[in-house]
C-alpha cells in the first residue's frame, strides 16, 4: 500500500470514529426535526404561491 492509500485509510478511519462517537452520544447537532421540515414545506409553498400571484 502506498502513502496515499495509507493516508486515505487513516482519514476514513478518523471519519468513521467521529460518527461512532456522535452515535454513542446520541448528539446529532444540526439534525433537522419535524418542525424544520414543516417550515421548509410552508416556506416553499409560500414562495410558489407568491411567484404565481406575481406572474398573474
């Protein structure tokens, strides 16, 4: 295995351990919840209706 492959393997292991730590703590900072998705849907609908009204 050359140096580049070894470096990538270490990077993959580092990232995997980071996700394992997050999973063990059950702390997914920044995770979107139901309220976030509802807000996105409502804002999207408002944007679509707004442009539709503006176009007529």
